[in-house]
C-alpha cells in the first residue's frame, strides 16, 4: 500500500467544494450516506462551518479529503488544514471566477509555494469561459497556472475533456472516442507546447531535450510535473462538474500522479501534529493529527515537543469513508483522530522521544470584531461559560473574556 495522500479542498463559498468531496467519495466507492455538513448549524444555514473529512482507496492507496468552509468568517479551517495536506485543491466556480476567498486561499497555498492545483467547477454551465479564467488566474494571482485539461463542448453541453499532456480526448459518454475536435486542436496544441516548456523548466535535462526538440517520454513528463507541483513551481489546472460527476476520474488520477510518493519512514520515532480539535457526540473530544513520521501506536506514551509533558495515546481512529474506525496504529502520512486526550492544544507536536523538532503551523488570523453575550438567567452562566470555554479551546481565532466589573 502506498503512503496516504491528503487532499485539502479550499475556495470561496458556493464554489462546490462539499459537492466535489461528496462526488469524489461516491466515485471512490463509499457506500454509506455521505453528509459532510452534518451539524445542526450547517444544515440550517446550508453551508459549511467546520472542516469535514472523508476517505476512499485507489489502487491500495488511501486518499483522505479535508473539506474546508469557504466563508471568510471561517477561514481558520483553511489555516489548520492546508499545512498538513499533500495537495491543496483550489476549487473555483467557473461561472463567477476569482472571488474574495479564492484570493485568500491562494495566499496560504500556492502563493507560498505549497503544492496546489486548481479545479474549475460548474463546467456544465455553457457560459463558463475556461480560456478567460486561465488568463484571469495568470494575471491576478502570482503563479504558473498550467492547464492539464481543456473542455470539450457539443451544442453547449460539456461532453468531455482533452488530456493536454497525453494529447488525447476523453468523452464522458463514449469511452472509446479519443479524437480531439478540429475546432480546438490549435488551442490544445498551443497549450501543450506551453505545458511542455513549463514542465521541462524544472529539470535541466528535460529542458535540453525540449530545446533540441528531442522526444520526451510520458514518464519523464509526469515525474517532472510532480516535482514542479511539489516545489510549488507549477499549478496544474483541471476542470469538471462536481454536481454531474464529470471530470472526476481525471482529478483522482491527478491525486495519484502529481503527488510524489512520501519519503517519511514508518520505522522512525513517531512524530505527529495536532491540527484540529472537535467534539464528537459519541466519542467525546477528538484531536486530529497528521502522522509526520514513524508509527503512532495505541497504548504508548508520547511527549509534547514544546513542553515535554507526557501524552498518553489511548484510542486511535482512522477515517474510513465518512466514519471513524478504531485502529491499533497509524503510519507516516496518515490522518487519524486521538480520543480521550482532553488537555492537548491545537498545533501541538507529539513525539515518541523528548526534544523532537516541533512542526510549525502558520500564524492564524486575529479576531477582527467582538460581541457581548448575556445569559438569560444566573443558572445559564455556568452552562454558557463551559460552552464558550470548550469552543475557544478548539478554535484559534475565538477569544473569550469576562469583564470583572460588568460581568459581561
């Protein structure tokens, strides 16, 4: 089994991240009912508030999806998830193009050279201008955006995509049809030349082959593309329709091909970082960690890398589909939840050995406004204080203070 691949979905509210995650899980064979926006607040509001998880397997490799909210007021979830992801997928509403949180998400992904890809969603809408959107990305954001796909339309309908790297067409309804439509052949050829040049630029030998017009093998191109993505030098762009489940096979294939195989050893001393805290109605407080190296096992004692305090690893839960499953251990690359660890802080690095190097999380945004909360009665004070205290320990951007004079 290959090392797990962790994919973080980011983007503006309404871009279709949750729909994309749901469709990918279905495509990956998850049979359970998939409800990523599961809380009462999310159901009432109709959009994501907290990050959600789901996983599926591809050829023996676990793909874990982290779906983050797109509202600017919930941007903290992106700051927590992006650093532990192997690839961030910036989901863009093809009809609306670049929006406020699109830019915000780019600032903490591709702009700082984290591995990033773009998925242009809503391609089933005939009004989506794919070439225009690529131009907008290149003009407004500071990255080398290189299309791997180009949409095929017939009578305004989104019927397939051209794999620019392989120089062949994929039709959703006719798998045997491979010819690129004549009206887009020149555009595809131009995009392919640009792609070859950008990919070759990450490898000196490939660049020499490109300049001397020697043949570059598909394996060489894929390896160079993966290196370019890993280094943050290339941002591949794919397209599809999450609602109609079109283009998802290509996206899953990209998860496997553009993310290099992990190099962290499962035999090294265990080290993991806590990137999310949640309260499960049945399991209680869960601390989500990414295992950075080594093997994290139930029943072992670890240490807080910063303070040296002992942390007992009791219950471990992996994400199987959209459910938690108890497991005895987790290896490098895995995302799992620790149960029964109530006093661990967000961003803590836990390690099998004292003095281990701490994983550095990016600084979180600071709160920008405050609100006063008054309980209706004295009996509500303790309940409200407990709830707010619990919320503030799980959220880095929420601060709870009590004025000793006004009692607010």
